[in-house]
């Protein structure tokens, strides 16, 4: 099966959350990723907005493990000259508790 890309509504939702970092939660693994590269959630959110505004591909994938079957989205921006792998999931969208979960934020291997 060919890899899917996020549709326009998904891209808009990701951008909306990234434009307001207070709506972004970070997994423990992603927190360590950020600390290890002296990045903040705000830094990553700015990169996500720039990535989407630049028209770059947002790959849609399916999570495994704890949230098996739920959709997630991957992006690979260049941050300070290094290619990064970012993975996010949209949670409880259109509810009062909605947020975007930053799952991974590390150099792409």
C-alpha cells in the first residue's frame, strides 16, 4: 500500500495546533529528544508551521503500541542544518480538551 499524505483538513488542524504551543503536549521520549538537541516545544511548533506553509509533504501513518490504529503525521524539516524526524498525533479534536501530541522530535536516521 502506498504511503498516504495528510489531507487539507488534517494539515490545517496540525498547523492550528502548532500555531498555539499551549495546545501541544509532549511525550516523555520527545521531551528527551528536545533536551538532547537544545530545542523547545515552541521551536518545533515554529518548524511545523513553516513546513506546512512551505507546502511540504505531511505523511499520514498509523500508530502502533499504546495508541494502535490511531492516525499520526510525520514531517522531516531541516533544523539548524540537521534533518529531523517529527511525529505528531491529533487528540480529542473539536472537544474542549483537544491537543496535539508531539511523539518524536529527533535527527532523522
